[in-house]
């Protein structure tokens, strides 16, 4: 009878201990975040000099300023002649790969700009190809490809 009581006690303690561990392991698992915002990144691409800035919002501003300055400085070296007054905006979509290499995605020019400034397209293509390599954008600790739209205001 004593053996039977020990056996029952052993079986019950075994069952309760297994249940205890399985509940504990279930509690330690955290749910995975399955919602991923594909329209934003955790860190923007960074030019040399922008990566030393501690604030991410200031890093974003630094990136925007540097890429704008780079593109506009290339356009200042060219003289454009037009027989009509132009006041419009061209949009250049720049793709920055997960290796940090910039390339041209698209250039959006209306018909008036294309007709009045036919060389603008090729100058923009050349300037984008000259953008120096940078650190890529980061999403969840992984480098990702991003596309930025740079507006270029054209007035004469």
C-alpha cells in the first residue's frame, strides 16, 4: 500500500511539474510583431558626415540637404536657354540600393520642360550616376533599398 501511495505521489508530481513547465514556457514566448510598415525606414541612407549626428531626424535632414546640394551644384554648371518662360517642377526619383549605390529610377518632366530644355534629362541622369556611395537605409537592422523623390524647381 505504501508503494502504491508513493507511486501515485510520483505520478502526480510528474504530471504537475510537466504542466508547470509547459505553462512557464508559453508565458516566456513573446508575440512576434507581424505588422511591418513598408513606407518608412528606421534609419535613412547616410552620406559621410551625416552618420556622426546622433539624432535620426537630424540625420534625415542632413541626407536631404546633402543630396539636394549635390544635384543642384551639378545643374549650376550648365547654362540653359529657353525661348519661353518656364515655371514648373521636375521630379527625380532616386533609388538607393541596400549596398548604398544610388541610381536613377525615373525622371518626371512635363512636355513643356522636355521641349524647352531637352538636355535637362541627360544632365540629371549623369548627375545621379555621380552620387557618391553612402550607408544604406536600415529597416529592422537590415539594409534595404529605398526610393526618394527630389523636386527640382525650374524658373527662368
